[in-house]
C-alpha cells in the first residue's frame, strides 16, 4: 500500500506582482464606476485583485471614493522614494 499526498502551494505574490493595498498609478485614462474620468498619472490603491491579477479594483481619493476596474496594462506600481 502506498500513500500519495497532493499539495497545492499558492504564492504570496500574484503573477502580476500586485496585491491588495498596493499603490498604483494609471497608465491610461479610465472611467470610474460612477462615470467620472480618472486621468492617466493619477495615483490610487488596489482594494481588490480578481483571479491571478486579471484585473484590479482601484480606489482613488478624487473624486471621493472613486472606484475603477483596471487591467494589468492600465496600471503600474508606484515606486517608493529612495531612502
């Protein structure tokens, strides 16, 4: 008799490299869920990651609480300033 164990490891970092609460900047202008235009270059925070990074829900301060669903090519990580 033999025993086989199957383990599935889920990486802490998604394939895209972006996770919840990461700061990002839009690379293209996008419309919010409420129809407001959010300009390219606007910084926001990822509040939800869909799948393995197929898309992200990003929240912006202006307009207050604006949410945008963005694809990976539409956002990039904000780099921390050099210390």
